C-alpha cells in the first residue's frame, strides 16, 4: 500500500486536502494542522480546505478515534483533537519565535522561507495586536508566521495563550461545521455529492481565503520611482 502511494505520488498532491485524508486519515490530518501552525516550513500546507474537507468526511475520520454513531459527537471529538493540534502548533511557533526569532530577520530567502512572509506577518500583527492571533488563523501563510512573530516581540504568554485557544477553536469549528453541514444540506436538497467535486470546492476555498492577502499586496503603497 505504502509503496504504491510512493510510486504514484506527485508533489502537487501536497496541495490537495483529499490526499491527506485518503492516505493518512485523522492522524496525518492532525500532523498537518500542527505543522502548518507550528513549523514555518508548513506554510504551503492546505489548512482551510483540509478542515473543510475533513468536515465532509467527519464520520470516517472520527471512526478512526472513537466511533460514536452520532454526527454531533463525531464533530465534537474532531474539533477537540484538531484544535489541540493547532494550539500545540502555535505554542511551538511562539516558543521558536522567542528562542531564535530575531535571527530569522538575517536569513536569506530559500525554497521554504521568504523574508516577505515574515514581514507581512509582522505588519499584520502590529496592525491588529493580540487579535491578530485569532484573525491570522483564517489567513494562509500569515497563520504560520503570526505565532513566531508573537514570540519575537515577546508577547505576554498568558495573553498569547488566550488568543491562541480562542482563535484555534473558532477556526477549526467554523471550517468543520461548514464542510459537514453544507455537504449534508446540498446532498439532501439537490442530490449533489460534494465528495465527487472536491477540486471545485477546494479551489473556491483557496480563492476566498487568499483574496485578502492578494488584495493587500495589490493595494499596498507603491514604491516611489
């Protein structure tokens, strides 16, 4: 099984949330959420779309942990497990920022790290304060670097912990619930199974979640000639 996956693997699959669910299930999903928010190299991972698709497959994923036979209990345990992974990820990023964060401003751009990502996260944090930890959860790339920047600027640990927990619960719950109940409603009303059209769903989520970042970059102050 593993050999077959490796032989058929293509790097573009790392951007497809269904790849993680189909080949790794719940435990790979938890690692991806942790990595995207706790390891700066995880900024490219599909956080929002992965959680939305996880909501569609909530029963299957929950059965890997504790089968309940109840959709609400399935969602609840997924929210708790995934939120824990995200919270621990942010704590890791925060600790990393406090330890070696200032040195990161001396790093050169490479395949996994770009100075502009760090600068964007810093500006976002400065603009929104502690609430940036919550808002950043819903913005790709920024959510990877926000906890690191919080560590760099030595944000109060208790304050960070509060915003970290609130933000993660809000992010995970909204994405899972949206995926689960939208799939259920569309299937019952129109007989349209989102599982058969995940590419379109994922593309839509990517466009929606990256729109604020794209708008920020395009509407930012132009450099003077």
